[in-house]
RNA sequence: GGAUAGUUGGCAGAGUGGUCGAAUGCACUAGUCUUGAAAACUAGCGUACCGCAAGGUACCGAGAGUUCGAAUCUCUCACUGUCCGCCA
C-alpha cells in the first residue's frame, strides 16, 4: 500500500509512473486526495467535539463534588447533546476512513523509473543471456516422457490421489528433488541467509501484509474452518515475521531463506504451457527474503540477481535475464527481474525465478520500520527472490542432460543425490 | 474435545466509575559525582493520527453497549497459559 503522505506530496509523479503499468490512475489518485481531505476535516470537527465533551465531563465531576446538583444536571443535558452530534460525525469519519483504505488497496506499487513500457510478458526486456544452448538430439523427448521412461514422476498417480497439478515424485526423481532443495539451502546459507522452516499456513493478516490479499484472494487455497491460507510462496511467512516490528538501523540487513512447498490455485490457466512440470498447484521452492535500508535496496536487488544467476551457472543451465515490463510487473513490486532457463526438448524458456524490490509497499502494510541514529522512524524496504523454484529446474535438467544412455546429473548435485546418472 | 485462569507501556506489575496515558520496579537516555568504571543521586523516557503552531484526539487483547464520564460495569469474539483426554 502506498503511503498517503507520499500521494499527497507527489501525486503528479505517481500518476506519471503508474502509466508504465498502462494505468491511468489520475482519477483514482484525485479521488483518494479528495476523500483524504474530507476525512481530515471531519476528523478535526469530531476531535474538537470530543474535546468539548471531555472538558464538560470533568466539569460535571467537579460540580457533583461541590454538591451543585442542579448545575450538574444542566451540564449533563448539554453533554448528551454533544455526544449525539459526535456519534453522527463518528459514523461519517468511519465511513471515509474505510473508503480511503480500500481505495489505497487498489493502487499498485509505483514502478521504478527503469521499468520498460509493455503489455505482457512478450514485452519484457532481455538484459542478458548466458550458458550454452544444447544441441537437441533427434531422439530427445520432453521431460514428462523422460519422467515416465525412468519412473521419476507419476502424474497419473497425482491425479488419482489428489488432482491434476499434484504430481508424485518417485525414486530417483524424489531424490533429485530433495538434492536440489538441500543444494539451494546450503548455497543460501553460504551467502549469509538464515535458514527458517516456517508454517505452511498463514492467517488473514499475513495475507494482507505481503499483498496477496485482497487482490489475489482467488489464487490461494483457503481453509474456511480455521480461516487460514496455504502459502503460495515462502515470501508470505518469511516477510510477515517482520509485521509490526520496529528495528534498529543496525539490525539491517535481515536475510532469511526457507524451503517450502507452494500452493497455487492457478485458476484460469490451461493450455500447452501447463504440461508436465511446467505449472503445478503444489511445487517446491527455496526463497530468499531481505529487509533492507532504503538507500541499499537497489544495489541489493542486483546482488540477488547475480546470486541466483550463479546458481544456474553451477547447475549448467542456460538462462536469460529479463527486466519485467510494466504490464507484467506484479501488483506489489516496483522492479522485478525474471530468470528463465532454456528447456531444450520443449524448446522453451521457463521462468524459474522472480526477484523483486517492493520498496516500502509491503513495509507500509506490515508496519515494518527501523529507527535511525537520529531516532527518526522510516519504513524499511523488502525484497525477495526465488532461489529457486524446483519443477522447471527439474524439467530443464532432465531435458538438457539426456543422452542415449541416460540422464546426467550436474556435478554440484552429485554429493546431494548420491548418483551421477539416471 | 473438557475444565480453568489470564490478556495493562520494552519487560515485570499496580490499578473495580471522574484529577488514570495510567503507580512502582527493572531496562534505557542524559547529567552530577569519580582518574576511569560501578554504586548512588537528579532528570527524561509509549504509540498513532490531526494541526504551521499552541494544542487536540485516540489507544489498557478486538468489537459493541451502559454512562455526562469506562483500563475499571455489561455483552460478543479472538488469542494465550495451565490441567485432563486424544494424537505425530
């Protein structure tokens, strides 16, 4: 959520930058400013009524003490009148506050000025490409066929037991999956991230804290009885650890990592890009999260991108780095880089990581602040990135490393898998 | 699932209708004293919002109510602790 003071003071700039999202926010911003002004003036009236009523109540107490019954009764009458008036105003003020709140929830984060214009993922800007694109052999097959051939993943079993998008990993497939998780966690630890095992269900307040609610309500699995949500990413519990927290400037930066399964309804997505591991309702991911000083956050974003690129290099996967355009930028993000790996047999680039700077957008909802040396309080910046999302990594590893005699396991993973070939 | 107790400032912990935004202790900050430190002493020390300011308002788990006036009374809800049962 954007800070109301920022909107008051920089509305022209905000409207201008939101155009990068193909959004004409002028009317909405003006509405917010109007409602805010309305709220403030009514609030002021209410406050002075309350002040009057408080003073009167004290007076009545005194009058009773002095035994001036009649005067007290007279004052009581006036007090009642003031209270009636205040009640009416209270309703107005409450309504305006609610309206302001929901208007603010509807405004996405202001894009960083480097965000390119564009409508969809097709307009994302490639900033680099690395690694060697393998030459596809005549007999190469996509990962879902490899999975069947070598008994690595059983999609049909998933359908039987749960439903589409919930595969079973079997035998060496399961071990490879576990190896990847451990590899990613160890790398993150070496990079200074504190490992965490968070809950996989979160409450409503956490959903609001990181911005999944209210705008992505339908994307999360919801337990109605306990009013809990299955996490769509570890970002939610990890970042919400810092909800309502006042840090000291010296505490920054905070770096955490977690492996969790992620649950996504993916309502409305279908087609050829959901085959095999390409899009699942449950998948594994290692996430890195950082809480940073505002003047560090963009340098840190670059570091995070470089870190994840390093992981892909170690795995020997060809990848490219994209700067997301305004049309593809997440609701809460100011700037996002996506990393895509090339999956040879499908001849497709698959998104395996999304690394974002949310600036103060999440911190404002979270009330995540730090106190500077001068005792001034500021909102912190939050960032996160996938490091990495497993299924598509698995898909690319299987497809790119297939040979006529089996699938080769990257060297860095062998200590984790205990085998070098499938 | 059953029973019971609780939820007050960073922490501990008073406070059962008016001068309580809230005692006291600890912690913290500044100062005095000291060669330095400790101790002692003195003073300060919650958060948010509105306002140029003076100042005002709100907050004692959340919400609603009674009252001229609520941390204090009433109702609803949430959460936490403890004991019993069940269970990985």
